[in-house]
C-alpha cells in the first residue's frame, strides 16, 4: 500500500562527499514532513510526523541517525490525541476530489552543539463535527464559538486553533 517515507543523505561538510544514504519507512505507517539534524560527531536525529493504520493518531516522532550505521528505530515523542480533523478535510470545504486534509506546515531540525532541536506536527485537540466546526456560520449550525475552534465558550475560542487541529511539538534531543 502507498505510504510516505523518508529519503535521507549524510554529507561530509568538509568536502561535500556523500557519506551514507538510504530510505526509511515503516509498513502500514506514514512518516511525513521529515527533518534531519546531524551533530559534528556524526550522530543525529530524523524528526517526522508518524501515523499508522492501527491506533496511532498523527504523532510527533523521531529516529536516531548515525553516519556509521544509518537509521535506528522510531520513537514517539508525543502521541496524537485524535484523528486529523482540520477544516480542509470536510467535503464542503474542498473541491474537486480527492479530499485531502491540510496537514501542518513543516518539520524542522537544528543542531545546537551535541544536541538537536526538532519540531514535528501532531494532533492535540478533540475532534468535532462539521456543525460544531462552523458554529453559527453555517445553515443549521448552533453555538456561538469562533469559526473553526469547535465549541468554545460564549464568543470565545474552543478547544483548538481556528481552522485546524494540528500543533507543533518542539523537543531537544541529545543523540
């Protein structure tokens, strides 16, 4: 089945030579918005969003990467709270087919001495239905929440950011 994976390359910054390369994927899972940071010692981290067919909602994850052995096992840093339920996944908001939810903006990795700071997207809010999402703005809608925030208090925000339910997890790792 079609899944997203990561193509990776480790270069020697002194002479621009390719040290190692490969692809990384997990059966039944998708790894999206990857970013890689490698320290001067040749050890690093590959950050990505992880989701699978079983029970893992979009989550922040990483795998260690090393200039000697390649990529290690996947580790979930923060498990997603719910399925992807952003505005762009609703049929009424997208045309033509296929409908695809917008997912985050990016992944990032930055080396800081012997550590790597990574940023990965995940879901952190409760899902809502189309009526809750639209509130009073759509025919048949109820509630007085702000558009897209899913059931907030009177004229205030709901349980998630407007128009999306993804967030960015920032972590510092020392490989």
